[in-house]
């Protein structure tokens, strides 16, 4: 089964930038592009909003112009358009399950807007079984050039970040880009040490060499699979979100894993993904566990 790259649009500048990004990535990967404009029927007693058929046609017309532009830029690309009616979270989560990745617009530096008003963005991220990429309105093809790295966060054991690393390496291989793999570390509280962990640290030669060895181990299978991808190992003391953002200025794409938890006030994404989504200027891919 060939999965398309799916772009969700809603008429905002952010979503149109996401559409352009998705089209370029679909061409690179040799995949079809699916454009989705979800909508909900609205009826008003005092304003003539037309019937359901009329509103659906308005949505199709709104989607038609940017899709025509994409087809003109990429005549070799297979493009389909869907305008499903229903809840945005349900529609986007459903189409993500059928996609290689879902691409959406993001305003950042505050609440994620467009499709992702309030908690909608977090719900889509948590519910999606495929990577979700968020793109800013100012994104340009010129950002995807040599010297601009694909930055990926790695933490925990090798399997904890395997999906994010795999996404980063595959994307870098198709773009001829360098992967900067970032592993941040902090001093654990004294009570976190155990005889076994102390022995591991002694064998490694200290905390930072231990973290460096952990990163090398996590990268090993991906280096073997993608031998032509240049890799920069980046181990730095600090919070993961802050360290990732410190290198975002030269990134063409930031890749983070997804960690979600349910609380009394709803589902929350991990703090690293949350911080990067709101403050990184480059596109951000949030990758669920494999």
C-alpha cells in the first residue's frame, strides 16, 4: 500500500506553507499528495450561510486555488483533494492513519493556530499513528539547502528514540542533509544513583562519556542503514528542549519523539515536543513510537 503525504489546509498562511512543504516532500519521496480541508456545517438564523451543499462547494472552491498552484509547480506530482465534513480532530487523526505523514500549519510562539486551536493540536499529535509535521508561514524552499541540518533529539535507551531517528535519517538521505543527533543530559539527584548505575558510570569514565556512549549506541543501526548520511553527535548538559532550541537556528527540520500523558485536564504532549513546537522557527516533525 502506497501511503500519501497528507496536507491539512484551512485557508491560513500557515496551512498554505504546510501544503507547499508537503508537496516538495512528496516529490522527493516519490509519493502522491493528498490535500484535506475539513469543515463543519454552520447554520444561522440571521445570516444567509447557504445549505450544506453550498457550504461544501465554498470549501472546495477555497481549496481549489492552492491545489492548482501546487499542480503547476509540480506537474509530475499526483494530487487528490478531500473536503470531509466533521470534527477537525477526528478528521485529521483519521487521515493521518492512512498517510506517510500529516503536514499542518503552525503559528508557534504561542498557541498553535489554524486547525490546531486550543487543545486540538495536542489531540491530533496524541491520536496520530504517523508522524505529524508542523510548518510556519514563513517557510521557504531555500531553507532546505546544504548546511542546514536535520536535528533530531535522542534520549533514553536506543529503542526509545528509534522512530524519530529513523524518520530523521530517511529524510536526510533524500535531501543530502547532515543529521545532528542531540542528546541532552542533566545531573540526576543523589538518590537516583544505585550500585549498578554507579558501576556503569565508572566503566564509561563519568557522566558525559556515558551519555556520549549511549548516543553512539542509539545511532549505530541508522548509520549502518544510511552510510552516506553525515552525522554530527551533539551531547550537551541541559534540558532537552533548551539544547534542541539552541541549535535550531541552522536546522531545516527538527525531529522529536512523541511522549504523551493523560491528566485530569486532558491529554498533554511531552514538554520537549511542546517547547520545540512553540519556539523553533523551522518545521518540526513529531514522530510517534514505532
